[in-house]
C-alpha cells in the first residue's frame, strides 16, 4: 500500500469511526508509514486518529511525527505522556540510622 493509499484508508476509517481499523492500519504498516499518513492530515484529523490509539501506540506515533506536526497537535490536547522520573534515594536515607 502506498502512502497515499494508507492516507485514504486512514481517513475512511476515521470517517466511519472504526477504531479497530485505525489500530489495524497502525499495526499492519508500522510506525514510520502510519506517522507519515497522520502527518499528511490536518491537525484536527490527526488528533482524532491519535486519540483512537492506545496510549503506548499514540506516544510511539508522536515520536515519529515531525516537530511542526507535533506542535500543531499541542493546542488540541495531544501531547506525549510524561515519562516516569527515575526514583532516586536521597542522601538523608543513606545516612539514617535506626535507634
């Protein structure tokens, strides 16, 4: 399937609100091709497509999108999920002594 065909298939799946088809297109064509199809959509359509994906897939597709496309999705509420910060022990815990 060419990029244009994938773009058309994605738009058709979004038009019919077929969540399973959107997820199947992402799984079948991989991240780079799916991200390229999403990048070719207007921001509201791209946000709609990404909102139908599970959080892990959405973040993976966002990482493959060009920065201007990601920036255009930010006002629509599509932002990468914050990664969990690594937990660090403070020096106070290391110096603690039991009574």
